[in-house]
């Protein structure tokens, strides 16, 4: 039993790797979801087209082929198309459930093989039963036209497209070559060239999609990353705050500001100042993955309270104070800490304003220290979030 399960796992792994080839890790999930969505959209039109051709295929089939070939196979294809349409018009929601995309790709590959076998079986049986050579050639042409259209629709799944081309074009080309007729052999060669050209276009399409996804990911990274430090930028912090709306507990915001940073720039130049910012950013990034640079010498950490302990601020204060800096001097920071829920824009503005108030309280108290909102007198906290009018949370995107 164990050997059987091992074999099944190996087969599944082989099919998965064939259907979803090696891709850059950062775009694999995007590629799978894009491929599944494309096949779903194109597959609907493909099934509608195949369904409409079924009665014409039945009428075109020679009577000598028998009732099964003339009516049975076209009828079977019609049922196959109706079943496929019922599947493709379901709401699969790949964006929220990416695992469905991978399963859909494998199912689409299996489904395309079934369709290819039905079409090829009909074309070969009709070809064998045709009386005149001129009539016989119609069936390979019909089959290849359908095969090329199907391969185009399945281009996002290269293994499925290749399987379709081999089953449809390969089988009928072999039959044409075996007739010995120079005209049939020429037709077989033409079909093979068309199939190879289609395969080349499918590969080119695959490369273009991967390149576009990589470019899109790079653009997204640049849009959400501070170019000097490599940390998240303010926009990315707002996106993170939007995602935390679904978190039931409180979130913690830690604001960090380098003390007297202007003096470093004035004394050592902006290049050295940038190096100091990068060094501090590196220390902050080591403390938590959600590190962001808000601008200038101000940084932030944001996360659920259970994932971002309050002790992180203490560790940062000490680590930055003791770290060697590019200008040869010591750098200290002032830190403000606040907690709150993030159910809407107002809650985010309130949390930010509270942490900002605590930060500037640390500045007033002598710098190089941490102030938590609970350390402030009730009158020191703002009664409402009157700052950051341009920093509303973005609409939460479904992952």
C-alpha cells in the first residue's frame, strides 16, 4: 500500500511539474492564477464553438462510418462541451483561493486530453470511411483547425497544448504519410509545420507572460520600497495597516526618529548622512519584517501586538545606541509606542497620532528614550485624530 501511495505521489508530482514548469519563485503563484483565469475565460468560448460544430460534424460524417461515428461521437462531444461549460461558468475565485488555480490547471489538462481523443477518433474514423480521396482530406483539415484553436486557448498550460497538438496533428499526419500519396504526404508535412509553428508561438507566449509578471512584481516592489534603505515606504505601511483590519486583536505601532540627524548631515555631508540612515534601517529591519521608512530620518514598525512585542522598542534603542556608525560617532533615537485596533481610517489616524505624540514626548524629555502612550498624562493625548488627512487606508485587497 505504501509503495502504491508513493507511486501516486510521484505521478502527481510529475504531472504538476509538467503542467506548471520551473518558474522564478516570486512570480510562480501569480503565473498559476493568471494561467488558470486565462484558460477559464478562453475555454468558455472554445466549448461554445465546439458545441456549435457538433451537428455540422454529424452531417459531414460519411454514412459508411456507421451510426456511432456519425452520431455517437459528435453527441459525446456535445455532452463533453456542456459538462465543460458547466464547470467553467462556476465562480472559482482563484484570487482568494490560489490552491484552486493549480488544481484547475491539472483538471483542464486532463479534460483537454479527453476532448482531443474524441475529436481525433471522429476524424480518423471519418477519414477511413470516406470514399473519395478529395473528401477524405476534409477531415484532417477540420481536425487541425480545431486543434490549433484549442492549443491557442490552452497556451497558458504548455503541457496541455503540446498534448493536444501531438494527439490531433500527430495521429492524422501519420495516417496521411502511410497512404503513400505524394499529395497526402505534402499535407502531412504542412500539418506538422503548422503544429511546430504553433508550439513555437506558445513558448514565446510563455516567456512573454513570465517577463511581464517579473516586470509587474519589480514595479510593485519599487512602488512599495524606499529606494535608499530598501525598507517598506509609507504607501506599503498603509497597505499593511489595511490588511490588519481583519485582525481581531490590537495592533502596535512603533515610531522611531533619529536624534539630531541634521547635525550629522551638516557636519559630514549628505552622503554620510545617507549611510547613517542605511545603517539604522538595517538595524530596524533586523528587529521586524514590517520595518518602514516614513521619510527623512523617521521609521516605523507595525504589526499585531502578539507579533510585535513591546520589548522590540527597547532592543532597538540599545542596538542603535551601541552600533558603530559610518561617521564615527554615536547615534541615538527617540521612540513612540501606541496600541489600538485598525478597523477603519479613523482608527488608523488615531493610532498614528498617538504614537506620534509619544514620539515627540520622548524628544521633549531629552531624546534617546522610549515613551509609550500609557506613560502620558490623559491630557497629553489628542482627543481626536486631526493629523494625516491624506493618509486614509486603501481599500483592502483580497489576497
